[in-house]
C-alpha cells in the first residue's frame, strides 16, 4: 500500500481477511500463505505475536465480519481490503459459498454494490486459471 494507516485499522484489515479465509471451515496452505503475504504487504509481520494471535483467534472462533469491517473508515483501505479478501478467498482456485457470502457482506458493509464483489471474484478465479494454464504450457517447453 502506498500510505500509512493507523495500527488499529491495519489490525482490523488482518482480522477481516482471516475471518473470510476461515468462513468455509477449512484453511488451505495456499490461503494461509497468501494471507501471510498480504499481511507483510501492508507492513505487518505474520510472525508478530499480536498479529498471529489475532489470525489464530479468527481461525478458531470467527467474529461477525460486519462488526470487524465496520472498524475500517478509510475508503481506499476499504477498497484494498475488499480486493485482498477476494484474492485470499480465491487463493486455492475456488471459492466456497460461505466465502462468497462473506465477500459480498463486506462489500455491502462498505457501501459498495455487491455485484462488484462478484466481478472481483470472477476476475480472481479467471486470473488463477490463466496462471495455472501458463505454467502447464511452459512445463511442456522444458
């Protein structure tokens, strides 16, 4: 991200992403790795005690997503969160109905049209499929 945000906003950001990852009741290694990468990208460490405890708390007993995202006030941070939640939710190449519902609830809580969430989800899944196809094709060259 290009700006610095208050610590409480960033922690809510991390909590919301962990919540969505856990919403289908299973956390894949791809989803966990992507979440760790996103946490690092926003300037936090996934190994930080407070950050890792927050993530584990959401994995074990997720809170209400609308309560969590309500803590985030900045529109730029909200848009970034929505996109990253979509990317984390789709990191394993698919999205469970529960995850899709969480993404759409986030969009609505932020005042965004829920159809934008569907468009982002479709874009993310298509992008993953294209990346996988590229790897398959390139593998034939070696």
